[in-house]
């Protein structure tokens, strides 16, 4: 049954990662990274997707986050057989909770794996992450919102719920409310070249920026000259404001995600610009993290994720310790 | 006395960082990030250098690592007045230990600050990090070895020694032995463009790689077509082997440092290649970390740092918990 990854390269990458983390292992000839020791008292949460988004998702395998992550080829979802293998590996009888991102190819593979797992009598619940708000009627992605960096908030909050012994039904309930409360928008200064291809996925001249980009090199809703990080922050915060409909003194969780090749200095300059704008808006930022969480290879892009604090336990769960190295 | 940073930009970057870390603060109008709460039982360790190397050094301020970090302008060391201000801020009477990198401009500023601090009756000890082995007689840096990513091993091991209550004399003794045991070499696929300048510091055509580069865009000892990550790992490990003179079954600490714009997938592929080569050499890797530790803006480069395990407490100190976010 077990499917061998097409490329040796993905397996080599996963082996490189597990060399740096003694708490996890790669299941040979799969794209699966999982905890060496599963805790039977914890409902396992798994996630996965195409490679090229590292540290997502294997970097989030750890106590209080994921029990396993499944990597596919570059920008291709894992095969359903690999997902099924991961489900079987982590299932301890209390069910398995699956976090998937909203892309057609991902949904097809995850749905098939979930159907097969349920046919084996397993309890499987899942959530589809769909936080990207950059999609509008003028481009090809109008049908639904893509799952991007905000997915990592699901990993952390649901992972901590599981760690605290909550049931799969309770985890699903939290997931439903949380997944509809997360909003992300990003931009990039460079297009991305997929390894083995000789030109970028879309054309972006030096000095231009693309707004509302995806995580697979999809171009955004508008391309324009890059003015400054402050100007960029303003553009993206305005889009989030329209979507979130926030009011003065609202409390928010903020993630700023480096999509790969953005320098750390620009990343923190951008963070400062975002914080200044949110202060002007009288938004109370109760949690903020700025990091490479979900990348698109070496794309020089950045995204902002915002989520209203609807429950204080969301904050508690976000702030709880985890040994997942990428959090 | 206090020196205002020339550019508002550095202060904005530091403010962006401290927004994400509630345990540290920026001293206004300086390049200093320090712990809000100093522990009087701990000898404070400070470090600093030019900006453009983020997360070095402010990302390493935390319990068990640095008490303060001082940032200068991009690729320029902090002014001695800022270093002196940091020393005064953290000094609790047990002395202050300073970690500086081996560059003329850095040494001049740190030496002046240390001299002034000692004239105030303070106990100051320091170490100069000089781990770069890429320097040879054919380039401009022949006089001495630069301080690069291996500096972070000093932050961690000395920081933990301080955390465990060791005296400044004991910390200095560890520093002397450790600093001469750390060896680093790096390479890059792209040159770096300093913000505000319109062309890269050196010319590197697409598809070429520069071996033995510095962290300020200095070109390396050789430029050649990029073949593969495995080939690159082999070239750099061979250079390290010559310098380290290792024998079969020797135990080593390994850091693989992403210099900024290297993708995470390539970073872990490279890590895997390095681990395979070290296995062939019968080197026992007892600690490995792969991360952005000390960057050169968005340079698509990577470096390997190796350090023989001369004492098991070096490993214990490396593995100890810290809340410094960049470790």
C-alpha cells in the first residue's frame, strides 16, 4: 500500500530536518514526520501539504502542536496513501484530527484518505483552513479562500487543546469557530522559481511588488512599484480592516509571516509599521509573533494574519509552551 | 553622553522586534535591546555589532544567553557610547562579559567602551570571536579570522555558564578555550545589496556560487558554477576537515546557519548532505542546529560551523533551555 515519494529529494530534506530534532522521526519512504513517542492521552492532530512551504508543516510537530506532518512533492499535496499511513500511525483509539489547507488538490487527497480511514472504523474529524482574504472576483481564485499562514494558529491552538486532554468533538468545535476568525493577506517583492524550472512562475520586475499573492507563486490582485514597507503595511492593514470590520479597542492576535527570502531586518521594520498602524486604529494586540512560519521557497514576501480574541483561552493556548521547533 | 542612532530605521526595526518579545525592551534612542528584568545572581553577557545580521544579536537576549545586545547601523558597529550605556545598564557589581566579533571597526568601538567602563571601576572581561576559516593569503582578510556564525555558540555556552552562577573569571576561562575551538565556513548563491545602494557589493552571476564569503557581502576565496547542494557540502566539509584535523569517532557540535535568503527546503537538504558526509568521516555529531542565526540581510548563503566536544558540559550548556527567541 505504501507510496514511495517520487523524488529522493523530499526524503533527503526530511532526513535533514529530523537530524536536528531528536523527538521526531521520518517514516521511511514516505513524506511523514511524526513524534517518536505519542501520548495516548492526547488526541493526535496531523497536517500536511506540498513541500516548498517549510517549516510548515513538519517544523510544527511537537508536544502541544502536531503529532505528525505529511509532505508531498514541491507544491503538490501528499498522496492519500501517505496521509492514511500517518493516520494509522498516530491513531490511539480516541480519533485523529486533520488540518488541511483549502486547495482543490489538497482537499481531494485528504478527503480520500479520511474516507478510507473511516471505512476502517477510525474516528476522523477535520478542518479546512481558508484564511486568505486576498482573493477577489478579478482573479482565478474567486471561488474560495486559500489556506495560508493563518493555518499555523490552528496548529497551535488546537494542538494545545489536545495536549490538555480535550476530546475530538471539543477540538472540532474550537476548530469551527477559530477557522472562520482568521484572516491573512500577503505581498511579495519577488516571484518564486520552482526547483528544476528555469523561470519564475509569474513575472515581477525589480522594484515592483505584487499584492495578495498565494503561496505557490500565484500572482496577486495588483502589481505596483514598491514604495516603502510602511506603505505596504498600510495597504495590507486596510484590506484586513475592511474584512475584519474591527472596532476601537478590539483585541487581536497577529502573526507576521516571512514567506522565505525577506530579510530579518525588513521583517522587523514591517512589524513595527504594522504595530504603529494598529495603535492608530486603537486595536489591542494581545499576541504577536513574527517569523518564517509557512514559506513559499525563497520568495521575498511577507503576510499579516489577524484573528480577533473571541475567547481568552485562545490566548492561553497560544502562549503555552511547545517543543515544536518552528513555533 | 547618549548617542542617537543616525537612522530612525534601526530604532524602528528594534521596536518591531521588541513588540514580539515582552521580556525585552529597547533603550530609547540607542541600539540597545536588553532584558527588562536582570537577575543579580547572573554575570551579564552582552554582544553587539552592525545591523543586517538579524536575528543576531538581539534575538539572543534572554535567560541563559545575553543580557543585552547593541545594534549599529547596517554593517557598522555600534558607537562606543552605546556599548558603554549597555554596560552601565546591565552591570550589577559582579562584572560584565562582552562578546565581540573580529572586525577592525568592531574592535575599535568595543575596546574604547571597555576602557571607559574600566575607568569607572567596572570589572569587564571580553572575548573576540574569530571562527571564520575561509580567510587565506590571497584575499584582503589575511591578517585574521572574522567573527561569524560560530559566535552564537559563545552566546549560548557562556550565557548558560552565567545563568548557573559562574563567576566572570570562570566565564572568561571557558571563553578562551571555546573561542579557539570553533570553525566556520560559508558560501552564497547571491551577493547582497545594502539598503539604499543600487547594486550588490560584489558581482555574482545567476548560477554561480561564491565560496568562503563574509557576512558583509565580502566575496569569497573562489567563485564557480553551482553544481548541487551535495557538492557544496563536500567542498565546505573538506575545508573544515583540513582545519579541524579530526580523527575517526571524534565528537562534534555542528551549526548550519542560513545567511538570510536560502530557502528552508534547501537548508534541510544541505543539512542532510552535511550529515551524510560526517557519517562517512565517522564523526559523531552530538549536537546540531540548523537555522537563521547570523544573517547578511537577504543573502542566499549558508555556512557550517563545527566545534569539537572538548567537555561534556559544553553540550549540557547548549542543550539547556533558554527563552531567547532566535536560539
